[in-house]
């Protein structure tokens, strides 16, 4: 994958809802080759995709993922169990999902676990390399909060994963899309990006975000 040449990088977004379409728009704007899939036939997505995410190609999930250099999970966690792990085997997977019982319902897989939600996602996708990011920014902010490198009010996004090269690759995507990536070298660190954590839904610069995450990690 060359993150320096986004036009050569294929991104599959699984989930065509609020987040999937917002990410589709910013990824196309960033120059990536983007496909999107919902749970069923892509024919049902063609009209809406042409209107809300022009340039994004609707595909079957299996086909989009098979061809992708990078797969983004933008599906509700209560639907996560419907995802076939074989679809993303060998792929770098961005986990943008949150567990939030008021909308997901109580999910025994995620409720009261000592693990972060992304660690649970990684366990269910053992042949994929999971990196957590984008989960702590609202879909409606994804486009408007983007800034050029060096802007004084450039927002930071945490990028957490156990595989250093996957973290660096995803961080470069985050940067290209208009955010300062702040990297963490464990998926577990992504727990601090979850709902109720210190950076969830809060616009922070990179120093503030790094401090907030480290303070929680030692607390
Ligand atoms: N909303 C936000 O601001 C926000 C911000 C950050 C993170 N998140 C997280 O992002 C995730 C998605 O949220 P959302 O608000 O975008 O949800 P949403 O609007 O309800 O959209 C969910 C999408 O996922 C698709 N989907 C479900 N199961 C699938 C599968 N197995 N394969 C492919 N696609 C599947 C659905 O397709 P069908 O209609 O065909 O089932 C639908 O297109 C959630 O985990 C949420 O916590 C949300």
C-alpha cells in the first residue's frame, strides 16, 4: 500500500450509513479508490451512493474487501457478529465502531468485558490487523473539521494498534484526510477513545489528545 499515492490505494468501507458515507466522501476527496458495502445487494445502494458519496463504488462486501488494501468497519457493533471474518483475512482493518448500549442494546460480547471493544473485534478477526481510529469523531464533523497540515486548529485523532507498521499506515491516511494522527502502540490504548472516555466527541489538538490518553492510561 502506498499512502503517498492514494490513487493506488483501494479502500473498502463496510457500512453505508452515517459514518460510512461521510468517510466515503472524505476518502474520495483524499484521492483514494473507495468502494462501499452494506449488508446486502449493492444495487440497492447505487442511487443513494451517487447522491451522498459521488465517486464511491457500491459493491458486495466480499468483493470490496477482497480487492482492498484497507478495510474500514463502519457497521453497528450489534451487527458485528454478522460479519464473516474470512472477508477481512490478511487485511488491515480500521475499526471505527463503538459499543453503546443505548443504541446497540446490551451485547454480551462487549458488556462488562475487561477488553476494549477493538480488542474483542481483533479476537473475532484473528487473521486481520485491527487499528482503531475515527470512532471518537462524529460523522457530521468528519468533513468540516478537516484542516491542512500545520493549521493552528487542526484536530487530532487517536490511532491505536498492536502492529506498528499498520498503525503508521493508518496514521498516514488520517493525516492525508486532514487530521493530526496521535499514535499508540497497543490496541488496548484505544479504550480511552471509547464513549465515556476523555477524547470521545471532543475536539482536541495533538498535544492535548496525547496528554488526555496518557493521563487515563496511568490513572
Ligand atoms: N454516528 C456517528 O457519529 C459515529 C461516529 C463514530 C463512530 N460511530 C460508529 O460507527 C458505526 C456505524 O454507525 P452509523 O451511525 O454509521 O450506523 P448506521 O447509520 O446505522 O449504518 C450502519 C450501516 O452498516 C451496514 N451493515 C450492517 N451490517 C453489515 C455487514 N455485516 N456488512 C456490511 N455492512 C453492514 C448497514 O447496512 P444494512 O442497512 O444493509 O444493514 C448500514 O449501511 C457504529 O459502530 C457507531 O458506533 C458512529
